[in-house]
C-alpha cells in the first residue's frame, strides 16, 4: 500500500488503511462511537461540514486506532491540509473585499463621467444660442474665399455700392489681453486647437493665414486686437 502519494490527504489515508484491512465503516463507527455521517465527512475531507478542529482531531485519533493507523501521522496530515484550506479561504476573502472596494470607485467614476457629459451638452447648447454679433473675427476671416468687400450700412444706403475693394492683409495678427481670469481655446486656419489659461494682464499673440476660431470660457473678459482693430470680449463664445 502506498499512502504517501497524497501526503496532505488525511481522509484518504485513513480510508486506504481501512480498505486494505477490509474493515467496514460501520465497524469503525461501532468501535469509535462516531456517527457514519462524520466518518464519511472525514474520508471526504469536507471541511465545511466537519465539526470544529478540536473535535475533528479526537475523531481522527479514534478512527486511526480503530483501523491500526498511525494517529500522529493522521493529525500531521490533517493540520497541513487545514492550513492549506485556510490559505485558500483567506485568499478568496481578500479577493471578495477587493471586488467590493472596486464598485464604489467605479460608481464615482461613472458619476463624474455623466457630469462631464452634461457640462459638454450645456456648453454646446450655450454656444448655439450665442448671437451672430458676437462673432466679428469669423466674419473678417471670410477673406480666404476672396477679396473682402465693404458691406454698405443702412445710413449710407446704395451710395456706397461703388466703394473700392480693400486689400486683404497677407496675414492675420491677433493680440489677446486678459482682463479677468478665463480660459481660451484657439483653432487657427481650421487646424489643431490650443487651450490657454489666462489671468488678468496676460497677453498672447497669434498669427494665422486664413482666420481664427475662438471659444472663451466663464464670465471673465478678454480684449482682442485683430490687425490693430481692438474689441473687448466678455463671456464665452466662438469666433
């Protein structure tokens, strides 16, 4: 009989000794006064249904004595197997705690994500409701489609229809001066965008060949100068 193939298997060790000596489980139960149910749990090594450790050790010694097995060896195998089971249980418990800890963080991230999406929607709605008169620079950049022609005013009527066409400057120079704290997003010549965080007194100069698209945040103010034409801008907008 080779009982060392499973050095941690105390239940199978006892079962192998019992079967080798052709001793029935009922006989072991009569000799030890241990119920058949508990004897089966011992042979199956069912730790979830076995009694507490102190009772199990007593059962194991009685079982070993009844079948002529080494009681100390059985206890040693039981303790090794018990330590192994405890490690597995602790590992599973740690995994469950980690899983429970992830859900609150995930919920916070989802709330932040919905909050950012809501702000983005509000920003788009606000931008669409911005009057056309808040877009002077965009009107000037229409020069990319052809020479700029002065639009006659209501006071001049049709008398200005024959005004000469003004030459379009080769480049557009935009000077930005911060009046209050604000942020500014700039897209030049319909290419990549740049975001600036500005404070009162900050100045930046931007140069473009065709035009600028601007998005100004919060309720602060900026002073914009395009080719020496100055205009103060307050609030958020797209230019």
